[in-house]
C-alpha cells in the first residue's frame, strides 16, 4: 500500500460517490491512474464494495439492539441459517467467549424484538441490550 493508494482510500472513505475526475484532481494524478488503482484495489479485495447508508428509523425500524447468543448443542449451523434468513438481523458475528454469536438487529418496536428473541431462544440462550445512542457510528477502517 503506497501513499497514493492510502490517499485514494481516505478520499473514497469520506465520500464513496466521488467521480474519478474529482479524485484525480484531489490527488494530483490523471483520471486513468485513478481508475487503474481503484480497479486494482477492488480486484485485490482491499475495496470490498460500496454501500448505501440508510436511516433505520426513517424506514420504520427505530429500535436497535445487540443480542448475544449462546447456542445449544449442535445449534450453530441453524443459528447461522436463521440469522441469514431474518431481515431484521443486520449484522451477525461469530465471537469468542461464553456467547458464540453477537447479532445486531433493527426492529419496529419492542414487541417485534420479543418475537425475534423467541425465534433465537429455540436454538440457545440470549442476552440483549438496546442501543440508546450511537456516539461513534460505523466508520471506515483506519489506514494506519
């Protein structure tokens, strides 16, 4: 990773919608250089994609919660399948420690969270925490 790639990634992290010509101007290089570098960063897996950031509350899903799940015996594959098939699950991590999963959910109301927890509890025990505020929203990985 050279300095130009780091600067390119910093600009894209701040605004992934920047046009190639604007990136080239900001970096002091040609547009073909920017296109070539972005393509290489995508092909090598450094840039995994470009995401749309939606406001869950504006979409009717104002309740955010983290659910820790300790699976019952043999339940890990079923939990993974359930998490993938459940639209309210917006993030799911396999973690170390007593709990095996950390799952972030967005639901319209508390009763919807209860329904979701009931589905998960069939496969293990859960412990949930509501998100009260987000002082540091998701952000790009630091380059150094």
